[in-house]
């Protein structure tokens, strides 16, 4: 798919993914491979830009991107179990439990434990959690606009074929 280049000290990399030549392939296959490589390059660049943007912006809220996702799901659902969150977010219950504990400590959500079965609890956002979720939703909108603005206004890069 791509070749790794040796980076000299003091130099920067604009893009870490470079489409490679497919010597000996038909022109049609070369064109198809070039398009695949270009798509992969765009995906990698978008992922890097997204992670950089998220890493820069969420600490001001005192939480990680994952904790923000848990809070947003709690607010959307109004009432949810840790197990439901784990399924929705594609995470394990232990990880979700740690995020819930941090959000509880910040008074963004409350956990109501079933008195008959302490393993079962319902999570609900607090007023502070709801306000923070509104701020986070606006932040996600800003990030979306920032990341995809260049894709909407620029022409796609040219490729052979």
C-alpha cells in the first residue's frame, strides 16, 4: 500500500502515507490501486487531524474524549445502564465503570443503585452534566466543520487515469 521513508533529523513529514508505483500492472489496475492508496491517505490524514484536534480541546473540560462520549450518551438517553453504554460505545464494562466514576466525581452524572441488586444501576445526568453536554455538542460541531471544511471546498487531488 505505501512505503516508509527515512526521516532525517530536523525534517518534518507533511504526510506519512505515500502511494507507490505498481510496475508491471495494467493501466486500469494501476488507476484503481492509485485511487485506493489516495483514499487510504485521506483516511489516515483525517484520523490524525481528528485525534490532534480532540487531544487539544477536551482537557479544558477536565475530561477525555471517551468520558465526553459517555456523558453525551447519558444525556441523550436520559436514563441508561452501564451495560447499555458499553454496548453503544463498543467498550468493556470495566472501562465504562471507570469513566462513570470520573463523571460522578465531577458531578456530571448520578448513579442510582437498585437497593435489591447492587449490581444494577441507572445513570442520569445532572443539571451540570446537561449543560456540559450542550457545550460538548457545540465543540463536536466545531471540530466537524474544521476537519471537513477543506474537503468540501477543495477539488479532489488528481490521479492517473
